[in-house]
C-alpha cells in the first residue's frame, strides 16, 4: 500500500473575474513528502494555497484535504502566511503569538493547561523558549520565522503549509530555516511556496511549477535545474 494522500486536486480551475488563473490542475501530496511550489509572480502559487485552505472556491474540479472539503480539512494543517501580511509592531509577546493557534473558532477562549503545554513544546522544538516573554518587534528575522512556525506547531497539525516565509531574508537565514523544515518533515509533510528555485530545489523531494493556468510536476533530483528554469520562465 502506498503513502496516504493528504491533499488532492483534480481538474481544478479558478478565475478572478474573467481572468483565468488556474486551469485543470491535478495535484497529489502524500504523507512524508516535502513539496516546493515555484513560479513567476502572479502565476497562481498563492491562489493555489488559498484553494487548498478553503479561502477560495474553485470554478471547477475537486479539492480534498485529509479526505475532507478544504474548510474542514484545513484544521489539520499548520499554516504560515507571507510575512508581509503580519503586523510586527502589534504589542504581543512570543508566547502569546504561539498560543494564538489554540484559539480555534472561539475568539474568547481561555487558555488551559493543555494549551500552554502545547505552546511550550512548540517553542522548545523551535529553540525559542528563552524568548517567550519578548515582544515580537524585538526579534530578528530568523527568530520571527521560528515563532510563527512554533505557532503553527502548537495547533498539533498533521502537515505544514507555508507561503514564501523566506521573502527578503538573507541566504544564511534561509538555509537555517530550510534545515529546520527538513527536520520537521520527518514527522509531517510540508508544502512550501518559495521564489528561490536554487534554495527550494536543494531540500524539496518534489517541485510543483505553477505558471498561469498550468501546473507541472517534477522530481527535484530527477531533472536538471535548467529544465526547471525553462518551466519556471
């Protein structure tokens, strides 16, 4: 028996108004995989993630997340959005950020001992327990990355989905972050959107190239980088 499918798209098409962005996309992500999604700006990468997360509805086709419709299945996904969507000046501590993943649908939830224990384990796993009382805006770029991965982990996800978390980070921070993801991949599948082909191809087990209306799948170690560049462009 093969690995279980955790995310599946069949014949998915999506348009913004009259502009078709994705057409007939088929994609299967299975347990244990580390999937990199690349493509030009405006090519549909983030849109693909939003469809998987249930934030957008496809015009046609089917999407299943852990065998369920995306809005239900996404509860089993740990999600890290683009950093540009985050207000780093908001007066909140590292521990408070990590605990946010325990709210669920109850915005007025009182954190219990199990919530605090989950947050503590996540911070320990990411090596940021010593930062728990620090304000978010006091941290370096690399530390902020670890905080938001810890937030995703505190929700006890079965898979991680990340949308360009390394944007504007220097090469050393990117490499360190990918090593962390590779370690986490031992326990859960990972899907990451990244603009850096060289970086993601060094860690991902498979690359998905999305370029307006199409999605090509290649093995990152079974095809040359020049071919991937050709598909990317």
